């Protein structure tokens, strides 16, 4: 028998046993769906993180009193400039907060050509209210200065930015994100300018409405209230430490700027030459990098889930093919009596097994991509297709079909035609 004839016969046999084929295809499809779905969701999360977690520009860095910590699934990672394997040196100042005086002194003494912004955040979300309209308690309250908007990538839609008098006087003025303005002033968000709103029951005059920056499941960039860092202590739960943001005008100046910033802050914090740095510097893309690295570990779990399911599917497929050999014993005997070779019979059963596996792969890949992209729609990212894993899934299913069909195929090819024809 020719290859085309064997393949056609195998396909007709598979299609004639719809219930058996459907159950086996479903088992394989769910295994591939779990694998492709999780991988697609992870890639969507990576894309969302890359787009939304880089809060500062690519040419900016921040200075904190301790390393930034990121938690995913119970795994904690730190983002810092300490080299891997370098021991943490103990000093009397290690872990001290960056105070207002230190942050202000740094800004005054940092002479590198760069923008410097001081920032202080409220550690809890707040409620923003205007007349009868009120937000949920999920608005981030941030204290900044006149450089906050530029460094953090915001722009003013209407109104104005902070000026030096706003910062020095600590008066109750602030800017609100576009989502907050749309909630409180649904007809025209720009009407929020010069209105008196209440933030955590403290009255503030709105001096500006920020242009929409976009949000994700990780960061609600437009659900913010921004006041000056000198004023934010009037709100509940202000942070005890300042952070310092620095933006240079050229990427090539990042390393010299970091070196200059390190020397300046060491002087401000009165560290001796032998003392280790008691502060941490991280670049703007460090959070995205660490979170993507943590998400990569989830891919291994996804592979394990898919592999376990596919092993179960392979066992089920092998059992079904063995049953098929028993049911078609007379058919095998007739083919041999008419001159069919062991090779053609073996290939027929192998092709049937591979066809069922590939059908499971096709349906599993389609379902996995759809399920994964439902998650990407929630994150607000584009349509994601993990082509590498799609090809891997097809290869895995082909191997599963080949492996599951080998024993039944060899068993069928070794049947004695006389015994097979007399089989009841």
C-alpha cells in the first residue's frame, strides 16, 4: 500500500470512531491548552510589565534607603546595584531613612546636568471626594515637586504644574489623574481645575488634571492624586523615607550620573571612605526586569502541568489503540491475506495514533491561545501568540502519538493472518 492510501485509511478509521476519538482528542487538547494558555498569559504579563512598570524614563534612576522588593507567588526579590555574591557590609547607618533634610541637601549639592525630583508617598490608598461623588479607596497619593511630572512621564491636560512656591509653602494644592477627574467630573474632566476636592477628608484645590497615561493590572497610572512632598504628610500614613529620582538627558550619561549621585549622597549622609553605601540605586527598568525574571519560573510549572497531562493522555491513547487492535483483528487478518505487509499495517496504526494526537494539539493550541488572550485583554495588552511554544506543542503531540502507537502497531503487525481471520 502506498503512503497516501495508508494515510487515507487511517483517517477514515479515526473519523468513523467519533466518540472514542473525541474523548482522546479532548484529553490531549486539555493538556496542550493548559501549557499554551499559561505560557500565553505569562507572555501577556511580561508585555504588560514592560509597558507599564517602567515608571521612570529609560534615562532615569531612583535612590532609596533600601532595595526595592518585589513579591510574586511568595518569592521575594530585591532590586539593587549590589553585585551578585558581594557581601552586605554592616555599618551604623545601614538602613537609615532618607530624611527631608538629606534629600533637600542632595538636590542642592548634585551639580550633574540632570533633573532631580524628591518624592514621598502615602503608604495607603485614599478616597477622593467632590460634593456627592466619591472614589473607591484605591487612589494612590504621591508627594512630588516641580520635576515630578517630567521624570515620571506625566503631562498636564489642563491647569498647571507645581511651582517652587507650592513646594516651599506646603499649601493644599494638587493634581489628579485622568481617571479620578473622569469619576468626579464625568461631563468634562478638565472642569476639575480650581475646584476644591477632599482627599482623605482633607480639602485640596485642584491646580491640574493629568493626561491619561494608561493602566494595567499591575499599576493604575491614572488613579493618582499628586501633591507636593512637603504637603503629603497631612494625609494618612505618609512614608517615613524620601526617594530621589534623577533623569539625565542622554542615556550615555547614566553611569557618570549614578557615580556622581553616589558620591554626593555619601557626603550628605556623612559616610567614611571605609563605610559601605547605606542606600540603593536602581534604574527605571529594574522592576520590570526582576518581575519578568520571576515570571519565567512560572513557565517551568506550566511545562510540568502540561507534561503530566500529556503523559496521562499518552497512556489513554495507548489503551485505546490496543482496544482498536483487538476489535480489528479480523480486519488485520484480511489485509494480510490479501497481501498486506507488516510495515503497512504497522504504519496504519501509527498514523491513526499520530492523527489523533495532532487533532488534540490543534484544538489545544487554539483553546490555549484564546484562554491566554482573555487574560491579556484583562491586562490591556495586545493579542499574543507564543509561536515557539505552539511549534513545541505540535512536536510534543507528534512524539506522544508516535510513542503511544508503537506497541499497538507492532502488536497488530505481528498477528498471524489465519488466527486473525478465525478470531471471534
